[in-house]
């Protein structure tokens, strides 16, 4: 199938192969199997210059560092990814920590809450 204006999805359920067409380039990409058992996203955005609430000014970077350090120190880097992320659109409730595949979202996380997150999600 080809289209020069619309993005098409071909064989969504079977081949996991997507083909996007444009007048100039045809892009092909394939879904990749998840290669981490867990992915933790920590919003670290600082919007204080705009006067808006955000995660960054509330220790978000330290929360990310503490989670990242735990993963590194316990040799979990092959299983667990801890990523800084951009705004998750819950700014006034931040810092926001999201954990997959549990699909768990923690709001108003404090540095002192990190131990509990580790116990609940990273220690089997
Ligand atoms: S700044 Fe963190 S959710 Fe928006």
C-alpha cells in the first residue's frame, strides 16, 4: 500500500511492520521487543522561569539520581531503565514518577519516598 499524504499502518497485528509513505522517502520501522523489564520515568522539567508549577524545583533531579544510583549499585542496568523525561502533564502534582509495565504514576514524590518506590517496584 502506498499513500503520499496519509500515514498508513500495514499489518498491524501480524508482521509488526509499519510503512510510512511520503512523496520523497519511504520509511520502514519495526516494533522492538521491550529490552528492559521496567522503565521508570522521572519528570525533571523546571518551569519556574515561567511562573508555572513543575517537577524540577522539587528535587526531581535528586529523585532521578537516587533511583539511578540504586539500579547501578545493584547491577540492575540490564533490567531496569531510569530516565529523565519531559513534562508528563501533571505539573502541579509533581514531582511525577511513572513506572512501567506496572503503569503506576506517583505524584508529589519526595526524596524520602524513593526508598518505598524501590521496595515496591525494584526489589523482588
Ligand atoms: S513539569 Fe513534571 S509533569 Fe509537568
